[in-house]
C-alpha cells in the first residue's frame, strides 16, 4: 500500500511540475483563472535636432583666431571707409610667414616675465617631470598668482603655467624666444622673453 501511495504522490508532483512549465512565461497557454497582463504600450521615438558645434571663446584679453575665408580685421585705430567696401574687391591679405613649430623642449629654460603693471620677475621652466606636468619655479614675482607657479605644460601650441594646488596661473602662446598671454584670474596681459 505504501508503494502505491508513493507512486501516486510522485505522479501528482510530476504532473504539477509539468503544468507549471507550460505557463505563459515559457510560451505555453495562459493559466485558467489568471488575469492576463496587458501588453506594454509602444514607445514613440523622439526626434532630436541637428548637433551643432562652435569654437570656444578665447581667453579674455586675447584676439580671436582668424576664420578661414573671412576678411582680415582692420588694423587698430582704422575705421572702415565711408559708404562701405565690397569685400570681394579687396586684395587678399598676405599670408603670415610660417613660424617654426615650437615644442616642449624649446620652452625649457629661464624666462623674464613682464606684466601690465610694468613689474618683472623670473620663471624657470624645467624638463624635470612632476606627475603629468613639468617642474617650474618663480622668483621675484610680485603678482600672487605668478609667485606660486610650480609646474607647467605645453599643449596645442600653448604654455600653461600652474600654481600650487593645480589651478592654471597663466596661459601663453608664441615662439621659443617670446610668449604672450594673460594671467588666468585677472585677464591681465603677460609677456615672457628670453
């Protein structure tokens, strides 16, 4: 009697297990008596506009770079001619002399710094690495930002002077003999020369 009870129980358990496998989750027919879940509403795609890009604004106090195909700006102090001028009738501006490309190693050395107030000091740009930058030192600088310069880098044709704490003290552009730019916080003009 016990063995037949065991066979009946095992058969019922197997039948229940097989019926559970035929639920709608596994592709079977819906279970009787259970409410079917509503199908989710389709999601409508939202069109997006065109992607636009524009160059970043220059550092305050620096001129904008020339735009290809645009007329050359007037020299300081000159006014446009009365009555206007046909831009197409103007002769093309002479091409600037190609400057020798500067490099990080060309910037290494001692520089004399002059600011807008007329004061000067010395900054040395070293080739010794300091993490992802290079070591620098300032001496005799009355400007607080310049007196804290302790690192520098050369990226995309620009020299970046960094002060203690990692913030940019100044950003300059030029050649291996003369650089000009601005102090980052105040925007005051700054020049470096050999």
